C-alpha cells in the first residue's frame, strides 16, 4: 500500500490546511484501493437537502469531505461509518452547534451499545 505514498510528507502538508488534507486523502485513496473519481462523493443537492432538513449548515470541511469521498465506504467505515447525508440527525442543538451522530442500530453487533 505504501509504495509511492509519502505518509510523513502528506501528513505534514495536511496540517497546513484543508487543501493539503484533501491532497493527502487523494494520495492515500490511490494507494489504499483506487484513486478518487467522480461519483465517490455526494452531490451538492444531496448535501443541501440534508442541511435544509436539519435546519443547520454543515461545517465547510464536512461538506467538502462528503463531496470528495463521502460515498467511499472503504475510506469512511474504519471505526464509525460516515452516514449518508439523508441519515444525518441532530441529537442536541444550540444556536452555535448541532451534534450529529451515527445511527444507534447501524452495523451494531447484537447486544452492543453506542
């Protein structure tokens, strides 16, 4: 997996800003399974619809992640799955924040709690 992938250099650039972070994700994806491609992310309309339903604007970095690789479960399912925009829900809301969490039943083993 790591042939041609500069983990240290990529992480160093990723810490400088989102463009570096997205470059790291692109490089990682290409070495992990396959390069990112059109269709790997959710389209703006689906993200916008989730925001309207929730009544909040998602953070810019989350919107970008959804658009770039949100449908790539090989990149988003390691610990907790990245929910599709239509499954996002707010569990607590203030004027400043909305806490979005994973589904309690999604992929949970029998008897597991989340």
